[in-house]
């Protein structure tokens, strides 16, 4: 549990991926991102990016920034997740350039692009756009709310 | 042996570039023990003023790569509107995306975590062929490029010559 980098084989790719990803902190990779937990627990203050180039710990955030980040976490949590089942249509996460392994926790964006949860969530916390097609993620989500 | 993802990703790219070199540049590390600092040799693109030149550049990757872009600097002297006089390259894909609320239409031109050494270098090589004078990093070069093209050409030719001499020794 909690490790999406399964080392069932010892080929080049799993060797390159090495042991655990440093960002592998969530106890449930398919569930909501660990950020919210961290935001409420505050045991080891995590870093946030109210803007992509700004890095702050939770205690340094203004109220406005906290609201913005909370909203963003909420949006990210609404994006569907799943486990890679070996489907041949999607093979690689373009952020870490790693092939998907069966059981990897994936996140599906509204534009249909798919990434590792750990890889894309870190990016979405900085910028709510799909790195492959630049489609703004929140706009797509908001339209789907409105139509529902 | 727990290496950050950024180091693994860069190592993977280096291995790939060594195995399948890309036309127009060659890539390696400044220091074999530091995967975050690259040295790249750009071959002046054919049919441009920079043709025949060999331009050495350094790329400095942050630990947060690919979430944040590297910085790029020409070590070899070069005269170009989008490269400042210290050699620092100023192109939009090396800039972090701005605030989400306002940056949609420009997001495609900004940094994205799918950029690699190869895609960065392809952008830089196309910038050499096709300067963007809207936001020049070297105002004098941009002005010459627009208003005194002969003088601009002369300065570029001098850099190309110098770069060839440096490569020989
Ligand atoms: Zn990934
Ligand atoms: Zn997409």
C-alpha cells in the first residue's frame, strides 16, 4: 500500500525508478491527495505554491492564499483516479517519463490525458493546466458542475 | 540509494541523448558528479547567421525539476536579441507559468513539466533562427536587428568566428 512503483521486475525501468519516490507520502494513493490532511494536521508543515514561483509554508500563507489553495485542493480531488490495469492505450507518464506499471495510481484529467497521481498533483498545485495539451483543468470542471 | 525523481529523470534523459543523439547539439554534464548542471554544445543552425558557430551553453536544473524550469546560459559569447549580455537565455518556455487566473492563453508558451533537455534545445535553436523582438533581453541587439541589420550581421559573424577559434584550441 502506498507504493505505486511496484518492483515486480528488475528491468532497466524499475531500476531507474529506484526505491520509493520522495513524494510518496500519501497512505492511500488513490484517495484524496495528502495535502488536505497536511493542511489540517500541520505536524510537519508542507510547502505550498500560491503562485508557481512562490513557495511558502502553511504558516506564511495569507488568508486569501489559504482559500485559493483549499479551493485548488478541492478541484484536484474532484478529478477521477484509478489504478493502471495494463491497458495498452496509455503507456507512459510524460512527467516522469516512466512507463505505467500495473497497480500504479493514476489521475485522469478532463482532457483525457493521464498521469501518475503523485506526478500530476504536484504540478496541479502550481498550475491548473494539463501539461500535454495546456487545457485549463478548473474551467473544464466548472463547466461540468454547471451542466449537472 | 534514494535519489530524488528529478535526478532520475535527468539521468534518463542523459542516457537517452547519449544513445540517440539529436541533430543540432550535443549534451553532457559540466561535472560528472552533478546531474543538475549540464553543458551543451549548440551547432549554429544552417541557413542562419549563426551557421558554422559552436556555442557552449550551461543548463542549471532546480531540484524541483520538472515542476520548475532550468536556467540556461550561453558560455560562448553570442549576439542575439533574446540572450542578454551575460549569456542568459530569455525565452518564454523557460519562464514559470503565471497566476492561473490570468495566464490561460499564454500557458502554452510557458514552462510545462513535459519539457526535456531536447525540447528546450529545439526551442533555443529555433530562437537562434528566428528572434522574438517583442521582449528582448539584449535591447541593443534587438534594435540593431530591426534597424541596423548590417551591423547586427557583422557582430554575429564576429561571434561565430570567435566560437570557431575557441573550439580549435
Ligand atoms: Zn509519472
Ligand atoms: Zn491534456
